[in-house]
C-alpha cells in the first residue's frame, strides 16, 4: 500500500542526507589496507559495499537490520501464533528498519496480490524454451522478458530527475517481487506436472500462495516456505547474487535486468546451486553404502573417502561464517517441531554429528560447520518437493526480497557506476618486490 512507500520515503530521505554528509565531509577517512591476498582470493573481507538490509558476522551469523534469526522468529508477525514469520514482515524490516505490525504485513500481502499479474509474453518466453531446460534458465529468461514493463526504464527515458529514480525503482521491485511466485510455480508445474497449472489465490500470503500454485496446500508446507523465504532472503551485499544485482543496477539498469544478473550468479555451484549438490552427495552416499539408515561410522568413512578424492563435503563451510549457520539451526528446529523420524533428515543430523570433527582435523578448513544448504533440501524433500534441480529457483524467489530492497537504496543514495581498478600480474608481483619475466 502507498503508506508503506511513504514510510520508506521518510526514513530514506533522512538516510540520504546522512549519506551525502558522510561522502562530502568524511570521504577521506581511511577504512583499512588491502592486501594482495585479499585481491587475489576474491576480494574477501574488503569493506567496499554499502548495504543497509543485513550484515553477516563471522561468529554470530546473519542479522537483518540488527536482529538475529531467533529474534525475528519471535518478533515478526505470523498468521498463526504457532506458525512461521511472514516474509512480508522481513521485507518491511529491511526497507524501513523497524519491526512491522501485523497490519503492515497484511497490507504488503494485499499490495503484492494486486501487482502479481504476469504478462502473457512472459509465459510465451517460458513456453518457447525446451521443457527440459534448467529451471534457473527458464526463471532467468522469464525475469528478463518482463523488462518491457519496467516503470524505471520508462521514467529514465522520459528524462525524470535522478533524485526521483528511487520512486520508479520502488515500483519496479514491488511489481517484480509480486510476480515471482507465479513464475516459479508456473515453471515447476510445466516441468514436473505436465503443464497442469494452478491459478493463484489472491487471498493467500506471498509464500502461502507459492505453495498453493506449486500444488501444496497443507499448512506445514506453507509454513516451511514462509521460513524458507525468510532465511534465504539476504546475506549482506558481497555474495554473488547480491553483488551482481547491485553491480548491474549501478549502470542504471532496471530491476529486471539487475535481478536477472543476480539469478544467473545464484545458479552457480558455489552459490545457490549448492543445495542441489548436498542432495546429490547424500543420495550417492546412501546408494554406495546400500542403506538409507547409515551408522555414524559409515558416514564418517564416506566423508573421509570424499576428502581423499579431493572433493568437498557440500553444505559444510562458508566464506565468512565460523560457526554453525543459524539458518541451519532454525531449519533443524523446524524439523524437530513438525517432523517425526524422517530417514533423510536423520542422515542430515548424523552428518552434523560426524562431519565437523573430521573436517577440522584436516587443518585446511577454516569453517567445518554446516551452512544453510546442508538442511534445506531434506525439508523440501520430506513434504514432496523432491525435484532438487528446482530448489535454486525457490532460493531465487526468496533472495529477491533482500537484493531488490537494496536496489532501491542504491537509487536513494545515488550510488555511482561501480568501476574498481584492475591490474596485471606483473603489477602485483612488482608490488611484492618480485621480478616478473613476460
């Protein structure tokens, strides 16, 4: 509703004034030094991005606007007291910086329901692709196809003043977020259910409607997808999907182009594709061991075999975290609350008992603890969403909440085109005092 947009405007204008003061009066303040290793190892840890929505602490995990996941489970509005927080509430928090009331959240649900109409040409684009195309290929193509409707692009071409860019970007991201469940469910039903599509129910919340359109109307599946959408929504600005969205947006690309770039990045094995690799690795282990109830010693032997082969144990380790990912923990708690004796989830829990000491003993792994991907697939699998190559699409629907919120802040602050300097290998070797022969 418009009053949500007005609240954002009030908050954002104050932030914008602080941003310009910081840049104008304190732009020469030195933040730190950059080492050769930081540059050559993927720029890890370099403070080079401004992101309002969330922050990842190596020893604490993700915080959204200062709130931990356990805190959000208590504070964010729910449909039922015993249920899971609504992702609309997290979106509100990331945009405005305050815990919403339930009325605020329900108004966002209604607003997205009014914006959720997907243009026919987007379905035509999806249908033009082979049915066996990767789900993320279809998802990314569908997002790109909707750029035709970009409010921001039309305003930019009409010559709107740049101080109003945020307004039109806001309209774009609200329209895009509203449409994503319909697109994801359409792809799911097209690939796995012979194109027998289910119409949206505008009376449902955003995640609940996604479950419904995929063909899952149980209370627990809707609760799971609400949880899934919250815990995958954002992970500060430096991860591939967030950074790619921001980078393309810095060229003043519209939300559809920017988010599609983020989704192409999310599809990589070192990012959102990892949850599929966890499922594949566990299926391979179960097949080789010949049992779906392996003992801890059997799992340990298989982990050691995986490491001897020069492979990684998928779902374990993180570029930043040095603890068990809180997103893993809240999924584990969900399973304990709703699920009794699922064999695959039992395997996940057994790996959690066994893997960290083995990984730590190698002396080569900085973080032997599980990340979000170690648990998410087994929960979806339990409720009948067994198609693991679709899991990254669900991840993408969730990730829209954070990266698109940030895109609006980018336009509020008027962040410029991102263009870091790059140097040759000779330049780096000279800096290190090493002679380099061409």
